[in-house]
C-alpha cells in the first residue's frame, strides 16, 4: 500500500506542492529533504525546504493577512476552525495512517492524534464566543474600568516529530480564533504530515475568501527555527521539543523581549503506594512506558514502588512485557512500533550501556530487533531496569521505551521527594486508594509537575485541561482551560464619563 499516493490522490495534491506554503501557493527554494518511514525504511517523498527569501515572503504575507484577519469577528473565525474540524473528520483515516507510517506510532495512536485535532477544533469554536475580559470598580467617581484581550500578530509554531500534527493544532486553532496568523516550522522528520494539514486548512480559507498568509508552512532544519526565534516581527514563538532546543529558542526570543510558549522534556514518574490497585497500575504503566515506543513527552520513565508491593509489581510487569508485540504499527495486533530513526536507536543503546555502568540490572533486557519485518533497523525491545533513583541516567530523559523500576520505603512523601528530584516537571501520577496519600500528592508540597494524576497514568492528556510543565519542561501551557490568553495581549481600559478629571490615589494637580 502506497500511503502517500493514496492521500495525494484523495486530496488532489501534486508533487510540486511538497514544500512550503503561504496559503494556497506552494514553493521552496532551499535544499530538498527526504521523508523516511521508520516502519520499513522507505523514502516517502522529497520535500522542498524554504530559503531565507522564502521565509521573508511568508512573513510579509503573514503581516498583510493579519491586518485583515484580526478585524473578522471572533465567532466568524471560529466558524473557519469548525470547517477545518470537518475536513479532519472527512480525512481522519488517511491522515491517521500517514501519522503512523511517517512517525512510527501505532495506527490507533495515529487516529487518536487526529481525534485530538478534531477535539481542539471543537474547543476553539466554543472559545471564539468566550474571549472574556473583566470589569472592575474604579476608585474615582463616574469612571469605569475593564480589561480586554487583543491578538498578538504572527505566532510562530515549532513542532516535534512525536506528535507531528496534534500539537500544531493545539496552537493554531486557538491562535486563529484569537485573531492571530501563524507560521509553522514542523519537524524535518515528519514533513509530509505538515503538508497534508496545510493543504486542508488552506482549502478552508480559500473557500471562505480568507486572505492568503493566515496559515503558513515552512519546512526546513534548525536554521528556520533560528529565523523564527530571532524575528522581531514574531511576538510569540511556541516551541515543542527537547530542553536543549527550548533553551536556545528562549535565549533568542528573550533577547528581543518576545514571548515564548515552551513544551520541553519530561521525566515522568508513577508512584505506587501499598494499597494501590495493581491491575490499574499495570495498564497505566505499560501503556505509558511503551506507547509511541516511549517517544512521548509524557511517557512513563520511572516507576516508584513501595517496598511492600515491589515484588508483586515487579512480577506482573515482567509478565506483561513478555506479551508485548513489536512490529509494523499499521498492524493492529502490534503494541509497539519503531523508534523514529537510527539516531534514536543509538541513544537507546547508549542509555542501556550507561544503566549497566551505573550499577543497574535488567528485569526485562533490551536490544535492536533484526529480521525482514524489522528491516528499517529502528525496532527495539522495551526495557525495564532496576536501578537506584540517584543515578545520573535516571535523572535524564531518554526518548525510548526504557522504564526505571525504583523502590521506596516509608511515607508517600518519600516517594514524592524521589519523583521531584529530577530537572523536568511535566507529568506525574500516583496509584493509590488512600485518600490521604492522594491529597498529599496533589498538595502544594506534593508533585511539582504541571500535570498530576490520581489512578491514571502519566500519558494521555485531554484537550480540555491546560497542558504543560514546570522546571526544564519550560513552564508553557497549551490546549484547554485559559491557555488561549498566551496568544493575546491584555489591555486595561479606564473610561471617564464625568465632567471632571480626578486623579488616582486622590492626587491634586491644580493648574
């Protein structure tokens, strides 16, 4: 099955459209890159990247589009997002298949990612009628005060390979209903997914006579990200990826006093208390650790287990891992697909070596899988390692299916201390039927992560809640709740409807 050809045929996409776009116009004068599938190692397509001249063309179009787009009423902008959601529903199977094939996650996860896009569209449509400000009482007679929110302008979006379409949609749907225009720099490892998405939204805007440049796409390497980060015309840059990348983006944007929304590394833990439901623990842990082949920012990296149930947990995990099926992610019988590329495989193998060097032992050993079914060289075995929580490798994030099994004793606060000792602060969870332990975990002296769950795993957030983390995770919030406010500037207004001009704080200034 040629997935790319099927999609291109259904969406009427031509080869010359495999590049960069400002609206419905396609171009690309940079060096071509290839999209490789980690599923079978085959080249999916050649993609034209953007040059500096292409970047300038896109920014100019975005500036022109913003002047017009910001004047469209927010509910009308919401209607555009609703139509985009309908396009996604019509193409869910095809786009989900492409996500699975180009990135390597299971087909069900690919469909789930497109469903996230549909869900955020629905959320954004409702939001378009609820961009509320506040009213305040003035200390001065016959005065009124209120706050309102205005769009920022051009929002740059730098996305990662592991969620090649969903995280982009979290950003742009909210940015659009808020009145902004967007420029997307996707991962060079999953460029075709970005092209399909840009094609879908461009068709919506064209059908509604929306100015070219509201949604732009520029494929390329880190140099494009540097252009976005350094550009004073870009008031907000939203970047998803590694902590190393995020620090570089933050430095460049901060040097010009721009705004950033950063979603970076995670080193997520599940705490298992003595009275946890171990069946629930098993399901949440295994999916969290091996889903997307351990390449989620919310993947479960550490399992912190009380000594009284440690042996039971250890035994059940080993049995469960023996049942995991690894192979073609488009085969629904398989649980785990490949890592994204050979570099990821090297990082995985390096981590296994460091585990042994630092005194760890393998409850479930790893390795690279060989054979015709695994000819891409990107399929690896999920690993469980028993190791002390203080070891350096445990403090780092390895984007691979490696789970560290850690024993704790004493109260739940001992486990929370172990959880919080890492530099990252994205997602966390506790498995317990003890109300006091659950509330301690959720208290201000409990988990220091942006996400803290009780009796569910670390992976799999709903779009209704704000998504993001603390510490080296970056501090950003995307998706639900009031995350929309980051895409807007806040303005305080005071209206004097009296015949006098009294000053605040009772100051007298007589002329």
